[in-house]
């Protein structure tokens, strides 16, 4: 009986190790997916920030032009 119990214990240990290995593999995949999603989100944030900066420059140029036009009207 001792040999059978030993074999059963080894099988249980093997299954536990296999389960832990699989769980670690799944966790690694989930972390990789999450990291990829963070990269995508950060690229989107950078793109939106660039668009906001471009819009701000256009607004500043428009204000400058409007100010120039207003000054030309008030000088007369």
C-alpha cells in the first residue's frame, strides 16, 4: 500500500505543479494583454493631446488675426 500511496501523492503533486504552471501562464498572458491595452490607450491620449495642441495653435492664430482686424477698425 505504501507504494500506491506514494504514487498517488506524486500524481497529486504533479497535478498541483501543472495547475500552478498553467495559472502562471494565464496570469502572464493577462498581464501582457493589459500592458498592450495600456500602450494603446497612451497612444490615443497622445493623439488627442496633439489634436488639442493643434487646435490651440489655430485658436491663437485666429485671435491674433481678429485682434489685428479690430485694431485696424479702431484706428480710423
